[in-house]
C-alpha cells in the first residue's frame, strides 16, 4: 500500500488516499508528501510538476490570504435599550449624590442658623430681664 496526495486543476493540494502498491498513480496525484524538509506540513501547498515538489506560502502570506477581519456584531434593540437604561441609572445616581450633598450642606447651615437664632433670643431675653441694658 502507498499513500498518494491529490491536487486539483490549479495544482492545489486537496486530499490524500492509500492505494495498492501495484496501482497506477492517478494523473492528478503524487507520492511526494506535502511537507517541508523537517517533515512539517506546508501552507496552502501547490504541486510544481517541473520540480516534482510542492510549493508553499510562508506563514505570513497564508495569514494575509486567509485571515478574515473580525466583524463586530451590531447590538440588538434590547441591548441598546439596556445600555440606555444603564446610562440613565448612572446619571440619576450622580444626581442623587449631588442632591444628598446639597441637603447635607443646607441642613448644617440650618442648624448653624438655629443655634445663632437661639443665642440672639437668649441675649434678647437677658437684655429684657435686665431692663434693656
């Protein structure tokens, strides 16, 4: 039994098979394995009849030829709505923090005013008790 490597009309490698040792090698096949001198498979091997060997792309050429640019999917309407809701919630949270801070400042200011008013009222009561002196 022997292994044969098939190529298409453009001499591109397409498959391999095992045939009888006595069987004739098909016209679109060879017994030369499509590997480099280290036994490593080739990138997009093409049969070269004049050299009786396989030609190969470099790794960079292969990547350039076959790498498909990443397509980022469009968000669904539900995803867009959820994103808008998250933005609205974040905006509201920021406004709540601002309002809480304002209320705290106003409350502190109100307490200070009440303390000042109490001192004035006490002073007025004291003055009235002392005959306006």
